[in-house]
C-alpha cells in the first residue's frame, strides 16, 4: 500500500482490498493491521468477518483512539451483531478497554501490537527495555511514522536524544520478505542500532480472529 498512513475503508477499496464480508461480525482494526487482518480472513476462510479500519496515524495521538473506536461501533451498530477490536491498549491507559466493555465489543488483551505479534505471554517475559520494535507496517512506513514525526529529517542531532538509550532494533516480521528485511536493517543503521529479525507471523492476532 502506498497510503498506509491514512488507511480507511475508502483507501482499501481504492487498492482493490475488499472490506466487505458475508457475516454479522465487524472487525474494527488499526490501519497498520489492514494487510494482516485481510490476509488472515482470506487464509482461514473467515467469511463471517467484515473489516473496517481507522487511520493508523491515530497512534501518534493515542488518547483519540477510544473515541474513534466508539464512533465506529455506534456507526455500524445497527448492521452487526458482534464487534472485534483489533487493537491492544496502544497507550490509551485502559480507556479503550473501558469503551469496549461498555459497548460489548471484544478487544485483544495486549499492551500493543508488538506484544500480540510476538505472542502476549512470550513478549511479557523478554524484558527488552533497550529494544526498539518494527513490524512489517512500520518498516514500510518508517519515515512517515518515526523519522518525520520526530523531526529527524530536519534535526538529525535529535537522534541521540531520542534513541541514545536503545541498543537494538528488533524487526518483528509478519512475512518472509527479503526486501522488507533489508529495509528494516537500513532503519537500524540509520538509528545506529544493532539489528535483530524475529519472524512472528501473525501471532495472537490469528488466534483472536479465529476464536
């Protein structure tokens, strides 16, 4: 995708990725997970699921995520019986879980996508406090979601201030893509970090959607 930063239903349709299904369960997903959710729906024959996406850029203002998810549920409430929210807490301080509980939606019980891709229980034991994480999406959109928002394209001297305490860039790979791995490794080089690739596949996102 070329417009991952502002993925919505319209941009998915424009790129030939259908957001429609035949069932009565709506998946409300972060735009950063659009490719992964659609791949899992297709691979597992989950025709009862319909996908709608919120802009991935909401992660830069996580306090806005709960209201955006609530608005999506209310917008589609008359058309669906069940709602799955493909987000972790994602920096909302428990507010997203509160919204889901109040509206009867089910969300992933994880702090963020790094945890549920890696496996929630596994990630909790790693204690990788000096690691910076990329997913497939973030490797593709590194400039749009990391480099430019932090001002590093304009003020490269800020690199040490932001990342001086990090040691390793860990690329949590959802797919076997040598070009994307090379892209992620270049990101590590730009940040002055060691590089580690960890193939996770879709992790607990797969189990969440199939359950």
